């Protein structure tokens, strides 16, 4: 079994130590490095080649949101899970739009943080459909009409089948659930998801969900 390579980034050494002790004991997770600020992340990623970065939001020089945006803009970037002590919809949403695969609170049970790392490494976001919908409903930024027009122009690049898969992803359906709903194999669903990501220039399933919401596709499908 190949261990998941994990990079920890937090300005509090006690938090880093605690996370290292909690997560380093898992047989399938290897702590490959630690950072104290967002401006260290890219160099650390180059040196340690992690599969997942567990990233704090509040850091003194470069915050975790900006660091996530920089990191996810790179080719072959690792997955990012945002780590925070508070629940701020606008900041979490910014992280998700930047390409983070989800977020966990610092007071989350150690076993749940480890499971979040495993899920993200496997390509699954660490937000439940209910949480994702609530975040999308609190979206900040350009006005709704502008967002919708922009999003609709982007999803126009999808064919009918890809659009159906994108909407199902937006509802929070798993690959197995999409396969059953659309009468295709799980492998075919994965292929369609990969094509949607490539056509739309997105990083992960959460970004597909955000775009389908912005475009109004979930409303048309009966899922506000």
C-alpha cells in the first residue's frame, strides 16, 4: 500500500505538532513536510511532492486562500484541504473556487481529519452535498445575473451527456449513483467527469458543482 503524502501548513507550531502526531500515526498517511506560512508552500511542494496539502487560512505573510490560489494554478498541483478554526462561508467559498477540495475545522476529530485526507487523495471532495449547497447559496462576488450569464456560456461547451453528468455532480451524487441514474458504468462516469473538468478548465468536482449552481442548472433540474 502506497501511503498518502501529506504536507502540513500552519503558522502555529503546536497545531502542526498536534496534526503531525494525530495523522502521522496512520499507516496510510506519511507527513512529508511542514510549513509555517503560505509563502513557503510552493517551494515545499517542489521539494516534498505531496499528494495533499492541509492548509490553514490565517497566516501572517501569505494567507492560506492566496496560497491555495497560487498552488492550484500550477500544473499537477496537489489537492488542498483548507484548515480553519471558524466557519466563514465567503472565505471557504473562495478557497473552493480556487480549487481546494474542501475544508475541515481544527476541532474536528482526528479520525475525521484523517478520513478527509484519504477522501481528497482519492478524488472526492470533503464537503457534504448539504454543506456545498449552503455555501453556494451564500456566494459572494459579481452579481447573480453576471455570474449566471458567464456560467451558462461556459457550460455551453458540454454535450448533452456531459451536461447530465455535471448536473448530477452538482447535486452531490457519487459516481456509483450517477452510473445507476444514467444507465452507464462507473468507468464511463469517471470518463465523463474528466472530460467536463478538462472542457471547463476546472480542478475538481466541487468546482463543477459551483458552476452548475451559478448557471442555474440545478434549479432547472428541480434542485434549488
